[in-house]
C-alpha cells in the first residue's frame, strides 16, 4: 500500500523550514540553549509529519479495529 503523499506545497514548506533551522544551527554553538530548542523543533516537525502520514493512511485506507456499536445493535436486535 502506498503511503500518503503530502502535497507539493507542504513538502516544499517543510523542506524550506528544515533548511532555515539547519542554517541557524550551523551559525550557533551546538551546546547552547537555542541550538537545543531548534533541534527539538526540527525533531517535532519530523515527528508531526510522520504522525500525520500514518494517521491519514489509517483513517482513510484501513478498516476500523472494532465494529461500530450501532451496527452490532441493528444486527443483533435491540431488546
């Protein structure tokens, strides 16, 4: 199954944001608080994109893990 493909503008913006963060990281001391904040921000951005890709695929392409309660009640008959 093909994973969710982000739109070209979303890919472009995330790439641009990563380039900006990497450029700032190259200019500052790697042990500074700012560098740690930027690294955390970059990691969170990557985590968000991966999470978004996974959840989109699960929601739109995979069946649910459990049956819907209403459907079960209709099939069994409500007493």
